[in-house]
C-alpha cells in the first residue's frame, strides 16, 4: 500500500439508525475501492465489517469496524458504527477518531430516532455530514416523504444534490444537480451510464440546481456578489462554495443510493472525498497513537485498533503508555479492512491501523514516543442506562466470571462492572437489555460459563421518626476475667433544632451535653453522638467503644439490614464495674441499646428516588406518562421540542428495573431517557411491611 499523508487521508464514520444499511454500504464501498472483488451480504453473514460471531448471529453491527478504500489517489478510512442505541459505544469511538460523517437513512422508514440521534451527535461533535438516502430500491421506499421528513429534521442545512428518477423495484438511477447528469445503472455491480438529463426531469433539475446555487452563494461573500451580478455561478464556484459550506457544517448535502444494488455508491465516495475534511495533524511531531477499540480475534489474539494522532508510526517502533510508563514495541502494524489486515511499514499522522498482542492495547489508551508525554483525550462514553445483578450459576465459577467480566469491560468500556459491598451483589451495567444479553452470550460462548442475571437489590436506608430510650447491660462471668458494661441512651431523628430536654422514665429531664461527635456517614446522611453522662457513671474513655457499637449496628439496620442514617444518639447514663468493665463490653452494650431504641422509635425505610427525563415523540406522551405513574413516579414539568415531548418525573429506583426495555417497547424504540439520583424518601407503608417481612424470612433462611 502507498504511504498516505494527512492531506490524502479522509476519516469518515457511518452513522444512522439500525438497519439503515451502513454495513452494506461499507461493503459496497470496499467493492468500488477494489479492496474486495465480491460483495458479501448481511444475510449470508459474510460482510467484511460484521465479521464477529456475535454480529453474524444477530445480523447487525455490535462494534465499530474500520475498513478502508483507496480512491482518487486518497485513502478513505471508514468506520462502520452500530446504529442500535444498545451498542452506541462504537459510534462514540467514531466521534473521537473521525473528522467526517456519512448519515445513512432508510428511505423505507424516513427519519427514525436513530437518525435524530445521529444528527444530535453530529452537532455535538461538530462533524461535517453528508446524508446518503439508502434503500431507494426497497418496496416501500418513498422519496417525497423522506425528503419532507429530512427537510424538517435538517432545517436550513438541507441541500438536495441528487434525486431519484424512480423508487422501489424501478430504482435504477438518479439526477445529479451538481454535475447536471443522469446516472443510470445497468446491473448491481455499479456499471454506470452517464447520460443527459431526460426532458421530463429537466425542470425539476433546474429548480434544484438554482436552489443549490443560491445556497452555496451564501457561504462566500465573493460568490454572493457574483451571483447578484450574473444570476448564476460556474461549476467550479459552486464546488468551492459547497465545500466551504460542508466543512463549516452549514449544509448537509443529500445524495441517493442503494448500497445493496450498488447504485450511487461510487458517486457518493467521490463526493465525500471531495467534500470531507482532512485530519489536522503534524507528521513531523513525536509519534503518538490512540487506541479506540480492541478485540480478540480468531488466529490473531488481541487486536488493538488505533489512529495515528501525531508523527509517524513505523513497524518496530518503541512507544510508551504515558499513564504507567510501560514500554511497548509495535513489532508489526497493519492497514485494516475488517478481517483483512495488510502489513505495512509506515502509518502517518491521521491514518488508521492496528497492531496485535500489545500489553497496553486496551480501548481508550494512548501510546506515544518515549518521553514525549503525549496523552490524547479519552472517549467519553454515555452513562449506562441498564443495571442488573449477575452471578455464576455455580459458586465455583465466581472467580472465572470475575476475570471474564474484566476482559469484556476492558474491550467494551460501556460495560461497567462493580461489586457493591452494600448490596453484596456484582452489578453489571450497560446501554440496554440487548447490550447486556450480548455480554451474557459472550460469557456463555467465549468463556464457557453459565450465569444468572437478576434484578439488583435496592440500596434502602433506615431511619427513625420518634424519640425513644433504651438501656442494655452486658455482663459475662466466665472463669477469670469477666465483662461488664451498661448503657442508657436516647435516640431521635437528626432534624430540626438540637433538643436537650426529653421525658425520660416519665420525667421531663434536662440533658447536659459534655461532648459531641457529628459524623457524615459514607452511605449518606448523619449520625450525631452526644455524651450527656453525669457523675462519672461511665468513664469518658469508654465513649468511643459505645460509639463504635452504634456505628456497627447502623451498618446493618434492624428492619431490613440496610444502612441507617440521620439519627441523634444521647448517651445519658450507664454503669461500670471496677474490674470487668472493658471496651468490648461497652461496644456490645452500645450496639444492643441502640438496636432496642431504634425498634421503638418509629423506624422507617427510605428508598432512593431518581430524577428521570424522557424524550419521546409527542404521540407516545400519554403512554409514557401513565407508565411513569404506575411506577410510583411523581410527574414534574413537561417540555416540548419539535414534535417531541420531554417528561420529567421523580421515580423510585425500585421501579426502574428494565425501564429502558419497557420504554423502548412502549414507544417502538423512539424514545430516550436519562436518570440521575435525587434523594431518599420514605417508602409507602404497605411496601415497608413487605420489605420487613422479606428480610425476616431471609434472615431465618440464613440461620
Ligand atoms: N433493499 C435494500 N436493502 C438494504 C439496502 N441496504 C441494506 N439493506 C438491507 O437492510 C438490512 C440492514 O442492513 P445493514 O447493512 O446491516 O444495516 P446497518 O445500518 O449496518 O445496521 P446496524 O448494524 O444494526 O446499525 C440488511 O438486510 C440489508 O440487506 C438497500 O440499499 N436496499
Ligand atoms: Mg451495521
């Protein structure tokens, strides 16, 4: 392969709704670029891009796969991203390493949620976009509807470059108003005739060309003057204006294709190559690469896919990981088109490649020239939306499962695994249920482990609502040294002003605070501890032991074993023994007195509440709302945005398990949502009764 410098490299990510035809288009681009001489299909499971077992099984892309083609003296690196929201991590890699996007649309579906999401990302990551309307050969393809919906979605950025002469089975070509030609196709191998525009399309073509000229004149003052003077622009001027408009993201040009029938794909490649921006990099600077993906592949082992961010990378080069100082030799480097890996000697800044069996080869890692200190920004993935608990079917596999999960999440950083000490569960999070099911498949098939996925426990909290007192005497006489400690304490909710007057044993009693400790608990909320002991009934030295006993008990609240919070404890009396009083005795006495007082102080279970924000097409607003209410959600204010409703609600976490899946089926996959922890609130009485009964039953089981 020729060595390419940045000015001859274009990096393009394929975006768009799932099934819009990105992988099929990538395949056809490879065919047109003569990288392959036969096209595979999704149905035959033999495309270059979807080569992973899981992708073949699901007949959809799950990872972003790089391919390339050499065309018009340039190298185009194409990243075929997954369209499904469940596998959106791959698209995020694309935003990080590509300077351009092609938004693929399905003319049989119009503007889909996936299309809208892609448009949003393009805005956010400032990607110049070319829109390819695909599936025009499809039975249900409708150009007018698609065009209409696109105009709506793109607003003033909409710019028609091509329109089809027919759709559906008759789709065999289109009019291009930039070249003013009619391109007609004879077969599905891209064989093209370049013809004059037929008379019946002449007016429409003229009209679209005029709109094009008017639009591009806006992007350059000189062009605008010329247009005012002469009423038109030359081909060259149109291209100058158009290229500027695309680069500045002032227009999204719309082209026509069928990736499946190889209609318009070569023209799309040509157009994109002319319009796309080159990477802005310095090949003379110290070498540095950024790994945006890694994967274990048949016969190769671990493959790390990278973009050269700076300098020149050669086979045999020594680099280092700037984060841990590890040295790494790139013994061989490859240009990649899916499974096809061609060894090369040199890859210059801006180019894509891969290396195998690197020690520091994980996604989101920089390798750079030793001592250069170069460290490139990481990919910022979206927060996971689906949580579940995971365990091995057989206990002995737990360790192997831990290793498998570690491997999977290092390859796919949108898979998040954490052990919750509080819940005593391993929590697996991802972008959606399908994403998690894909993880399950890998654990079963690649690691040979059987697992169970289930609803994670809810991190409840416990607190009290009333004042209560209790006393406990711990006494133990066993042969020689005995143990003795007695504690009298009072508890009340840690809210409002600090009280010191309470009825104790039927008598209004004034407590004198000698010392205090206010503790911010690691699990949220407070413990306030007041020593009010009079007349040296308990030595000051035993106070830490009493506090320790109380804290121990707060780790496992008496109602459901959840953390307790927001409690004031006043130790006001007790007893010692001159010989047998020791720390352990006061730990036990403090713990038990606290437990007893807690039980009679109107204990309450608190549950975590989340702020949920759902964006849904307005037609589903009612369904989404009533579903949120069924989840004990309290609806907040309602917003709207171009046909979409934005619903906000406070919803208990306990009701949010599998919410992404349910929302998706309620809205035919057209809504998206975010959730964020808000605060803790008391659970309703009936739920409290049930939680206490469940806990009591599980405690019995454990005995
Ligand atoms: N009729 C028709 N079908 C197409 C065309 N392009 C793709 N398809 C079909 O549409 C389906 C989805 O195509 P893919 O290429 O997998 O779509 P994708 O955008 O990569 O989908 P994800 O990987 O899920 O994001 C397959 O069955 C293709 O054969 C096209 O131009 N015309
Ligand atoms: Mg795909």
